[in-house]
């Protein structure tokens, strides 16, 4: 096949979507991933309306939606029994789909578009050299320390996730001291659906012209408690994804026994304890953290960064996949620009576009993280939910990126 124009490290949503777009534009693309697909991945397993809209633009939404369950909105609960049911407006919906299935669909389409996909390949580091008097990434080194092999390409895209070997190796990413959150996720069977009689303030959008809403079971759930939150999402196969995100320090003994931690958190939660009483774990809990990743905008010729490697967003709002997919579109456009015209101004334009595209949502997410971290803020938000539920309804629509789905 010869040397590719673009070498993408990581076959997740960001890497697969960037590869798909580049291959459709005629670029020669190779995607490398250490895993063999389909593979499991810790995730909330929900594609919000904004992310589904981006997949629709790529011609992939129908297949993704067919493999998942429709999600019509969010159920948000706080302390003292307050619950807000927020339906997405105007018939807009997201979907719940196992990440192993979503990633496999996207990667298959990238391969069908012409990407060469190489699985089970461990990337050790980026290859950096002096080209025409300047520093440039010229490829990656793969394999073991004893038997390393260099692969070259005109452009390398680091889309290898929040523990990016490429970005961390080049000093372009780090885990900040704060916030330090960890996620613990698992699948359950027989996890009971919520009932509506305890939902004190169910609300709908006034503009909702969709048919009579379905049961609350068609909603994703976010249960916000001081210092933690628990996401709950029914997924295909009769299973329920339960994901706890909590603050954690370096000597947190709870993380040593994630099964016991999840069991204890569900048992003490006033909303979830009865629903989890008859549930059975069908998978060993997966632990991931620390979650937050701060990234320095890549300004090295030959290198672009996409997805979580470009900065990881706390998954509380469920919009990580929209950031990954839309970010992949922007990165692919930057790569085509560099291939056609060289690197002058490419990184600056990409950084400006990303800030314009995502800046508002980044600030929104930071505000929500600060709220969860403060018991007083949670109490104030609980009071606000009782007094002005329409405000929380609007927040749910914004969290779902419904404006991007219109």
C-alpha cells in the first residue's frame, strides 16, 4: 500500500470518524489500535441528540440508532427527593448503544471507505525529527522495546484516548491535580425501571410536538449527589449500564474493590436502592481514572490531536461522543488543509475553531462539575429545581446538545 498520507493512532469514535472523512476525500489512511475490535469500553453508552446529528451528517445515524434504544430525554434527581424529567423538544432523540457496538460500526465504515485498519498494534511513541530545519512528527514507533518498528506518514493524528501515548509522550497532555475523579462502571440485569409516582416535578418542553411521551424508562438518568453522581442507562440486551463517578485521592481504598463500592453506593442511595435490590452484576466492574485530562494545543508540524487525547471532558453531561465526532470532523478538515497547503496556520485555525465550537459547552461542564463538588451548591440546586423546574428542563436540553440536532 505504501506510506499513508495520514496515520491515525486509535480506532475509537474520533479516530474512525476522522479516518472515514479523510478516506472519503481521497487520502490514504492507516488506523492503528492496540485492541482487537469489537472490544468493550467503559462508557455511559448514550449518544446524545447532538452526537446523533453529527452521525447523521456522516450517513451513519440510522445504523447506530437501529443497534440501540431510543432515548427521549433525561431524568435528573438530586437530594431530598427532587426529580426533574426533561424530554427533548420537537421529537428530538438520542440513543443508548453499547460502546463495543458503536465503535465497531464506525470502524467498519472507516475500513469500507478505504482506511487500512491494523488491530493489535502497540504504538510506543511518536517519531520526531528535523525536517527542512524544523521539528516535525514524521511517524510512530510500534512494537516492543526489543523489536521496535517505525512507520512513517505525512500526518499523524493522535486519537488514542485519555491516556494517549502520543500526546503524553510529547508533553501535550497531563492529568491535573484537580479535579481528580474516577469512574466505576458495570452492567446489571434485572435493574428495575423507575416509576413516575415518586417523580415530584415531571415536566415537558412546551414546544414538544412529539407524540405522547413513552414511559420514563425511555430516559437516560443522572442522579446527582454531593461529591458524586450515578448515571443509569438501559441498553440493548435487557441490561442496564450503571456508572458511578466520584472524587478520589491517590490512596482511595474504595477503588481496590469496585464491586463492593458500587454495591454500597446503590444500597445507600434513596432513589436507587430498591431498584438495585434484585439486580445482578453480569460483568466485572471497570475502573477508569483519573478522568480529567488537560491538553496543550498541538503545534508540532506533522501532528494533530483528536478525541479525548485533545482534552477529556467529564462525562456528566453525556456529550463526550459529540466532542469526539465533531472534533474528528474538524481534525480531518485540518489534515486536508495541511496536505494541500502545508502547516502554516493550521494549528492556530484548528484551535480557534475548536474553541468556537466547544467553548460554551466546556464552560457549562465545568460549572456542573463545581456544583456536584459542593454540598451547598447541590442544596441550592435542589431548591431551584422545586421553584423553577423549567430552568432545569432547559439545562437538560442544553446538556443533550439539542440545539445542534435541530
